């Protein structure tokens, strides 16, 4: 079924809230792709969503849907949330199959819950298709797992605007900051005052999976200065915790600091401590096409 093949008078419209993932079309779900293939209209955000649409087109995936760009573009503001909500409902009432394509996962700082509730309240059928959140996948592209045996057993995802003063835990409790570039200095200072300490490792991954992907690694004490010197820009994911030392981009002193916390598990078989890979052992794609500096 192609996007234009519907008889809008005979078929009721529906909205699919689809998570596009972090911008790599390979990280769009199969269910999300199927929804895009049958859509009449795609209402797309800028971050993540447009990159996926462009990547699909480059891969020869021929989507017939009309694309409505509601994201922030250079020189243009994003469409207000009220206008997006109203547009989704109007399109569905016109009998269209509508995909609302959002970066990452719609339910992770994506206002997906609001859009879903608005459609339901308006009597429009709506379905959520989860996406791969940048909170997990962007650290992953820099070789950082959010949990790792003997290093981290918990993670918290917060925004730079959230109140992190009350955020407890030590370096084995990984903190992931979304929308955290503008408030980085304040966040780093706040977290350094707690149990993590000023030498706790920090990574900033800018434009994950995009052409300007770049990794900056330091500590809570140094990261704000490094970010200023390197003119770090949004979109970026900030990761705080000992797991940062597992990144192949971590300098030797930070990799060495990825020491295990004292977890005693009598049933566990001994596992080797994480080691840092030498640059020649980094995946070829990262060495050749990604700017990876520390
Ligand atoms: C409004 S939040 C939306 C998060 C999204 N719903 C998700 O699950 O990934 C936008 C923030 O996500 C992060 N982000 C999303 N995609 C990213 C990417 N490709 N590279 C780096 N950061 C990204 C940045 O922190 C950005 O400021």
C-alpha cells in the first residue's frame, strides 16, 4: 500500500507516533519503517527525524508521503506544540494516515505523551511506535555502556534544566544529561560536589551518528573548560560516571580510573578489568570518518 493509495472518504485517519532513533536509519525500527511506508503525511522533527528520512532516501527507500517539517531549522523556529497537536488531529480527521516522526524515543523528553493524549481526547486513533533513545544510543556510538558489571549498576537520564542537586549516587551511578550543553558548567559543579568528586569522568558526544560527530572526554573539574575551548554545541549527550573510562576515546589516565567498585558477589566468576584499547584497535569507521578527540 502506498501513501497516496487511500480512499480518504472510506478509511478513517490515524496517527502513528514514531520514534526515529538518533539519526541513523539503521536504528529506525521495522515497525516504524512500515508506518512510514504506508503514511500519507509525515510530520517530522528536525533532530533525528530528518536525518532518518534523508538516509532512507539515500538507501533507495521510496516514501510517497508528503513531508511536513515542524522542527527547528536555521533561521526558523520550531512550530509551537499547540499547532503540531492541531495539525495531527486535522490531518487524521481528513482521513490521512499520519506519521509523527520524532527524534529518539517519543516518550523520552519528547512530549510524545502529550501528543498521544491530545489525539485521543480529540477522538483520533493513535498508536505509539517506540524508538531508540539518544540517551542510550549516543553514548553507545562512543563505546560507553550505561551499566557495566563492577562499574555501574544504575543510570539516570536527566535534562540540563532538571534539578540535579538532589541526585544522589556515586561514580557507579551513571548520569546521562540531555539538552545539557548550555548548563554544563553548572551541572558539572553540582555533581562534583557530591560523592562523584571532581575527578569523575565525563564524556560529551556531539551530533551522534551525524556528520559532525565528535567525542570530548574529561572530568567534572575539566569538562566545562574543554567544552568552551572546543566550542561544543548541541545536540549533544553528556555522560558522567566511571563507565566513560571504557570508551576507546578515553585518555589513558581516565581509562585507568575505570576501576571497579567494591561489589562482592560470591557466585560471580572473576571477570577481567576493563582495559583501554589502543587507537589502532578502534573500529575502522570511527577512525576514518569520525572526529574523535579527547
Ligand atoms: C528534546 S530532547 C529529545 C530526546 C529524544 N526524545 C530521545 O529519546 O533521544 C533533545 C536532546 O536529545 C539529545 N540528542 C538527540 N539526538 C542526538 C544526537 N543524534 N546526538 C547527540 N545528542 C542527541 C540532545 O541532548 C538533545 O538536546
